[in-house]
């Protein structure tokens, strides 16, 4: 039984943490892991075309990342404060759940001022509640048109690159830290397995008869939160909003009834949503709500029989789920191979296809 956190540890050289994406989306490297034979292949991502054919279904998370990291100044002192927008709590009241840094300086009643690159004050927010040590609820004090408010938020926000990308965000990140099929705004982190799909590659998959199902799971910061308990059965995931519509359900369940069809979950976030929405008969069902499902070995997967994923941090919920899907020994062996072959890890890194 693989239920202890320490079993999912490994040494990762810092130089393998990707700071930039591959020059072209579908040019990143692809490790193909065959569960039945244990065979490991080294390919380029666009070679994924060779593994899927007519009648197969790929399931994508179409969430869209918004520029969630903002920098404001505290009233009176002018201290620089980072405000990370987690989620909108009340649209009409412009209430947001945020993280602030440094948190010790920010109290209920404080006002924060957000200016553009020309130092013109654009937005003001008031802190209305403390939620955790770094968490606050803020209200944007804005009575103009909704469209202008959203434009200002986007203009002032920065692409929320994860902290392990140590360089400042660049203009190109706005496009590259976003999948080409992203449509539903609400994530503060990209569903990174999807970053490898170019429009051209998706067109070629479509020509080959591969069908696409879209679901939505808005990725939160909990994705990066460290697991702090050794006994994995005691770990609690942060809840994330998801939605699976009837159209996706029909596509997936049709493929499920065809012998030999591949149903591929593109990413761990897609997999979590799928496994939250399983009917008593083991089929996918339409569902909308919040999921805090944590998948760790041993686990019987109901929907997908293949998976695209990136290379994840040691001791992370992402790696643990991948081990549950691919088999602990095989995936840990594949990770050692990835380190030896100098694959690039994390959000902007290379990909793995598990068949």
C-alpha cells in the first residue's frame, strides 16, 4: 500500500525546473510510458499523433487563467503589497478572496491602491475580513461599468506564474501560460498538460478522427500546496469549482462502450473532475459543483484509460495521482529516467503520456 508521503520523494536537480516553455508548444519532449509492458519511449510531443486514432477521445480542461497577481500600495505608508486574487466571492459587490504578502501589514479597514505603469491610480480596494494568516477578503471600490472594471483588473494583473519560476513574468507569458483551447475564465494556474497542444496539432488529431470533449475545472493555488501529513488518507485538498456538461458526457460514454477505444485525460485537473463525476454504473455523468477529491494509490480509475501529464514535484498531490494511474514502481522508474535524460520539470516542462 502506497499511502505514505515519504514514499513519493526523490531528488530533483534545480536545473531541471523549466523557467521558459519550449520554443513551440508541440516541440517539447514526450516520454511515453506503457503500463502493460513497462516500456518507456522518448519522443517529441507532436508524435502523440501516432498513439491516437479514429474513435478515441481526448478530454481537455478548458479553464482560462486570469492575471491574478497584482501589486498595490497601502494607504498612508505606500508599502508595496502583493495581492493574489484567488476567486470572486460576490460579483455584484466586487468581493474577492485573496492572499496578501507581506500579510502582517494588512488589517481590516486598510485601503490598497493599484496604479498603472504611468503611476495613474486605477483601482482602490478595502480589506473587509481576515480569512487565514495570509488570506483576506477585499472589496473593490468601483462604481463604473462592469466591462471597464474587468478591463482594469486584466490590465493591472500579472500572469500568475508559479513561484518556482523565479524570473519575472514577460509579455509572452500571457499567451504561453494559457492553453490554446482555454475559454472559461476562472483559474489562477494553468492546466499545464494542455500547454503542449498547438492549434495545428489539434487540427491533425481531428483529421485523424480523434474527438475532443471539454470539461471545466478552475485550478486553484491548492494545486501547489505542500502535503503536510505522512498518512495520505488524512490529507485534505482545497475545493475547486468544476463543470461537466451533457455534451462531454455523451462523447466519453459512447467511447467507453467501444472495445479498444482510448479515453485520454489531458492533465491531473481533468482526471480529478472526471473521477468526481462517476455514476453508480461506472460511467461519466453531468455535474457542476466543487471537488476536493484527492486520488492516491491504490485507486481504481473509472473513466480515462490513458493520460497526458507533466513532470511534477516530489511529494506533490500531482505526482501521487500519476503514480496511482501509472503504477507506483513504473512511474518512479520513469521519473528517474526523466532525471537521467534531463527532461524539463513542472509547468513549463516536458510531458508524459501514460498508455
